[in-house]
C-alpha cells in the first residue's frame, strides 16, 4: 500500500477543506515572507548607502530628515548651508573629508544632485559610458535613471524645480543639462540620481543674480550667495564621534546627524508595525493549524470503517498512524510552498511600486535564510495538528468498528 497515494486521494476527496487549510497556512507564511524579504533588503540597502559616512551636517531641523534627504534622497532638506559655514566645518581638525551636496531640482522624479567626484568614488561607481562632468550643466546619470529615461550621451534634458517630480513644477528651460556620462549599476543610491557639479545647481538659478555666463558661475557668483544643502562627513579619528556632533550643534547654526543612530531609530519605529503584521501572520498560521487538526479529526471519524478494513487487510497500527501524519505533512508542505511563492510574488509587486515611485527598490527574486525556518514552522504545524488524529488511528478498534459498520 502506497501511503502517499492514499493520502492524496483522501485530500482530493475533501477538496474544499483541503483548499481552505492550505490557503490559511499559505497566507500566514506569505505575510511573514513578505516582511522578511522587504525588511532585510531595505535594511541592507540603507546600511550600504550610509556606509563610510560618519556624519551629515545640514541646516537646523530634524536629524532624521537630514539623513533621509541627504543620504537616501527620500525626504526634503531642512534648509541650506552657506559656503562660509561649509568651509569652517571642512577645516576642522577632526574631519578627514567632506562631500558637498546641493539639491533642489529633479528630472522626472529623479533628484539632481550637485556634488563633486568624491561622491562617485565613495560609492565605488564607475563609468559605463562617457566621462564625468567638466563644466556646469554637464550631468552623469545613475544606472536606474538611464534605464528608465532612456537618455544617452549628448542627450539634453530640463530639470524641474522641486524634488517630488509632481506636475506643475517650474521648469528651468533656459538652463538645459547635457548628459556626458552614465554610471554602471552599483546597488546603491547612486543608481537612482542624476549627478552634476555643485556649480550646475547654482547656474540653474543664476538668472536671479543677473549672471548670464554660466560657465564662470563659480567665480562670478558672490561667495555669500553660494550654498550647499548638506555635507557628508568622514571622521579623522574615532574621538570625533564623541566631540564633533556636540561641537557643531552647540557652536553653529547647523545640525549634525549621525546616520548610524538615525537609521537604527528609523528601523525601531518601523519595527513596531512589522511586529504587528508578524503577529497577525502567526495568528493565521495557528488558525491554519487548528483548521488542519479539525479537518483531520473529522476525516478520521468519517474513515473509521475504512481504517478498520485496512487493518484487516494487513495494515499495521503504525502504518495508519503514519497515514494521518503524512496527510498533515502534505497539507503543511503545500501551504508552505504556496506561501513562500506568494510572499516572493508580493515582494516583487511591492518592489515594482517602490521603483515606480523612485524609492529604495526591493525584489522578490531574493532569498533569506530565515525562510528555511518558516518551512520548518509550517511542517511543524502540520505534524502537531495531525498528532491526535494519528494517535486515534493507531488505536483503532477493529472489531468494534466493523461491528458498528
């Protein structure tokens, strides 16, 4: 007697109950899979984007906002930093390097970031095509930007004032950018921004200063009018972590924000919602376990005569017990497989939505080791749910059952 064939036959005979049990378990597994994939990828991506940046200095305001706007390009800046303030920060003895950022415009929702070549070097980016900028209004596209906009070398585009990419934003038609390079994919924030020189951002707004020669904007524009949005800072020594943020916050009009601290705080906030969803998913899994138990127990009661006949035909009590356990495992295996597949599919849908919104991307084509524990959990639920029906099958009273018919 083939136990697997018999188990499948019984499950097919109760198709609606089988489908309900599998669906409940699959939904719970899919929810946890979605949470595992999205949170692990977001955390890894955000840590990768912030790696090597010890401090971000911006205008007074929310430290979280400074980090989100300057490192991840997900929020609006708190204000601007004057050139004089930036120079004072850069020459501090505890600072090894500063990378300036100038924000304010976008192209189709992709942010235009004024900076210097150190930014590209920091993320280990290399050119896939063309060269780096050498003059104002020359731009280098991140890999995702180039793929979505289909702009190539020598193509021109017009930036829009603002960072959201919403309709109705003021277009800087008098100052078009020219694409001179495209970066290879890095898996970092550099993939989804447009990079240019800081002077390009000043040049786009040069008309308000009466400057027409944008090629000489850096020398013609008064220093007191030159501003950055933020500075990405690398410490010169570990001691700077204890001294520099307090010095900047207490002795200047600027705000110092630690990426490590703010990112950890962000994930602790997100973690509350994740824990709620994870708890809901566990409730679904427990409900699925109870449903499997009830289904198997009712099936046992319905099949007592069949089981007694199987005993008379030579099936031992252990074989009947194994039959019930196998049914529980089959239900759990199908639910786990469907749940894992559904969770990956939902993650891919979420990733497509985030990509369309020019946000941090996730993919359903990833795998995390914790999913193995989900499969173990699902199989465990199936076994536990089948234990009592299996034990009752083991103790089947052949004579009594056959006598009752």
